[in-house]
């Protein structure tokens, strides 16, 4: 009897990073029963970061007259299916941030984002999904593909994608108006440099909204791990090094990795050699 394929991982698999690196959607269709939600642990660092934004009244944005009720009902239904208590406020119930994507115009009419990665949600309200991280490398290509991408993720199926970067900033909330960008450490030793770095990943998923055809609930799950813990195998070190080495100057500038690449590559090669 054939066994079903294993469920996809809920975090970025460094050993499976595409090489060469390209700015692309990287969507994967999710099968039945895939998880989208994680319960937020009260008092955790992520909870504290989100609670501060909620307390400041800065967590939710909506276009005038937009009705988010169908998407929020779909969220509560999914939470019950996955066994995650949907307590109020939703910002403090889930590790994920959320947005609603509409196929008509491909816009984001509603946002519930507490821990953005160097972008301001208030600047993106009502804009297309492709504008969230624009401008950036390959922006023209992504803008061209945006309409087809929006139709795909609002078609009624479930999807996921991963984005990632390496950062010296251990803070979850990286809103550019609330927090200054943390500078790279001045350590010249690759091991000391890597010890001050974090792997920041986002698992982004798209859930259909049954009572509002043409809408999708967009989830954003930010995770932060010390880089030295995240790179846990020689294959992961080799793959991450190859991915970094293949990045264009435009991508390095967009991800703020240009000042760090040489030391990161040196450390990754040392780490891979130490295992072999």
C-alpha cells in the first residue's frame, strides 16, 4: 500500500534552498489538513512584541467600508479545525499576522500586522500584494506576474511560500518608523560575527474565504532563530553558502546583506569543514 507523502515542513528547510537565488513567488500548493495557524504563548517574546503594537492601537488597518467579517469567520473556523483557541484579540491568539487579499484589483483592503519585516503596513493598505516589499530587485517582473499570482492564490486552494533573511536584529517588530535598523556587528572574526546574527523567516500561507469568493486570507508567520542554531548540518551550511554566493548585488542591497556576505560565507565554509 502506498503511503501518503509527508506533510510539508512548517519552517524553512535550509537544505532545500533554491540555488541560484532568485526573487520569485516560490508558491507550493498545500494538501488537505495542512496547518496554517500556531497558538501564541502568552508572555513570550513574540507575544510581548505584538502586545505593544496592539496597546498602541497600531495593529489593524482597513479601507473605509470594507467588511472583513467573512475572512474572520474563515479564520475562526480554521482555528477550530486546527485546535488553536481563537481568543480575542486575534493578534494575541496566533503567532501569525494576517491580511486579506482580494482578486478584484489584487489589493490588500485589510491588514492586521504587528511584526513587519522592515515595511510599514499603513503604506501598503489598498495596494497590490506585490507592493508589500516593493521596490526591490526584479520588481518589474514581480509586478507583471502579480495579477496571475493573485488569481492563483484566491482561486479556492491553499498555498504557502517562504521568505528569509539573515539579520543582526533580534526584534520581532521591525517597523521602520518604530525601530531603527540595527547595524551589523563590527566583529572581524567569522564565528563571532555569526554568533551575533539571526535567521529571520516568514512562512506565508493563503487560505480561501468560502463566504467571499475571490478573497484569500494571507497569513505571515515570522520566526527568529540564532543563526548558529539554525544551521544544523553540513548540508545546510553548504546550501546556505551557495545561496548567498549566488545573490546579485541588487538582492544583497535589498536584503541589507552586502556588508555581511563575506563574513557569513567564511563562517559557513568553516562550519561545513568542521563537520567533515
